[in-house]
């Protein structure tokens, strides 16, 4: 063995030489073959997953519908007069019996006073005729008056009694006209704008003052093709199916309407122009979101699939008409799986093929996944006892 001497070396150089020698001895003891130490890779990417579950679903088809008020009332006056004031705000919600318009009352108050005076005069004349008839009736027994005088007294008494009834009817009519000077809402609903302004002359039953639309509930009309209408009509004849069918609505902004509707009306005849059948559902509208004339999309129940698998739309990647998802295997490695899905239910795809119940699918974090990569799956709803205990949709 060749000997090395440190004699004459500088103190600093000797220390460095000793340190290098000790390091070489340590490395040789740790790695006898001289291989470099293994490099630690990045941890697996964390992704959100769900377990595919089969469950019964009812598929739907969407059609364009238009809202319609259950009752549309044109507000017109029953009496003629000058419009004194408008008692509501245009486009506001009103309640049954609420004052809408006030017509000048003075002419009707005067007419009522005149009618009451005529009634008092008729009652006085009738009382006199009754007394005269009683007097003539006593005198006829003594042959003091003729039969003609008696007949005249009877006729006069009856005529005056009829005059009293006519005067009472006139009073009642005057009271009605005075009441009609106040135009009130016939039911709860929403009013349109006023068509006349205060100071205008209102004509009986001709001048349109405003229009009142009932708002809760509300109708939604739509048309179905002849074949689909036949299927839906058959379902409606089955009480169980009719009770289960609910028609969901989607508003123009894409949001779902909170209250489902029920089938209310099916037209009696097919429209020969386009071979469609008019249908109508009745929908609760407590918040007044739906307005007459508004367009919505109606989800009509089409078919029931007892063992459907639903996958959130965000879990599906589409490229050139092909749909794929990432499936996580038992070794936590991701693989690409092609699926077939042609119908959607809300924000979910309803699968025709491609997945089996129990398989784990990535639903969030797709940008972190690549084929063959190891990932760390995290369930949005952790599985408990088993696949059968998990809901069909976890995210």
C-alpha cells in the first residue's frame, strides 16, 4: 500500500484531506455498489371521485312553454262618470276587494237622495190609498157607495203599493251605482298599467281601465308531438303514474324553477297544421316569478330506467363526439374509459354504456390526471358500509 505523508502540509489542507477521506468511507459503507441515492418524486395528485351507482331515474324531454294567467280580468266601469283618482301603482300586486279606481261620487249621491225621496212619496201615497180602501169597504156594506167606487179604491191601493216597490228598486239601483263608483279588485293578482288617467270620462262597460292577471297558481302551455302526447296521455290515465309525474321548469337564464307543475289539461283535438297536441300544466307561483306570457322550458317525463348510472357533466370530457371519463383502479392508477351517453338529467349525464356499478370515477381535478398516473382519490361523500349504501349522486 502506498503511504501518503501529511508532513509539511499546511494545516488547512490536512483537515480537508481528512474530511474527504471520512466522507468516502461513509459513502462506501452506505452504498457498497456506489449507486447514487434514490430521488423522492412528488406526492400523488389529490382528486375528487365518486362511486358509480345504479338507481331508478325518470328521463325527461324539454319543450318550450309559455305561462298564462289562470284568470285574466279586464277592469271596466259599471257606471259612467269622471275618473277621480287611481288608487294603485301600475304593475303592482293587489288583493281581492282592494280599491283600484274612484269615480266622482257626487252625481250618484244626488241620485240616491232623489230615489229615497221618491220612495217616501210613494209610501205616503200608498198609505193614503190603504186608508181610503178601508173606508170604502165599510161604506159598501151600507150601500153608501157604489161598486165602482170600491173597485177604484182597490185599484188605487194596488197601484200605490206597486209604486212603493218601484221606488224601493230605484233606491237599490242608486245605492248600487254609488257603490260602483268605487272599482275594486275582483280577486288577488297583478294589475297592468292604467289605461286612463284621472279626469277622463269613463263610459259604461266600454272604457278599459286596466287588466288584472291572477298569479298564483299559473298555467304553462306547451305542445307535444302526436306520439309523445299519446304516451303522456296513457301515463296520465294511470293514477299512480299521474301522481308521480312532476313537470320541472327551467327559466330563460338556465336556472331551475323551484316548484314543479302538474298536468291540468290535454286538448281534445290534434292541431292539423303541425300535428301537435296542446297541453297545460298548473304551477304554484307564490313568489310571483312567473308572469303571463313568459317563456320557459318544460321537462316532460319520457321514460323510466330502473338501473341508470348518472355521472356529473363536469366529470365527462368530450373530443370529436367521443365522451370519456377517468376511472381509478384498485392500485389508485387512472385510466381513460370511453362512455356512451345521449341524455341528460339536470347537470348529470345518464350513461348508456361504459361503466359498471361500483367503479370509481374522477369528478373534480381532471387537469391533474393523466393515463396511468397514480392519484390520491378523495370521496366527496365518504363510502361507509359499501357500494349499496351510497347515494346515486355524491357530488
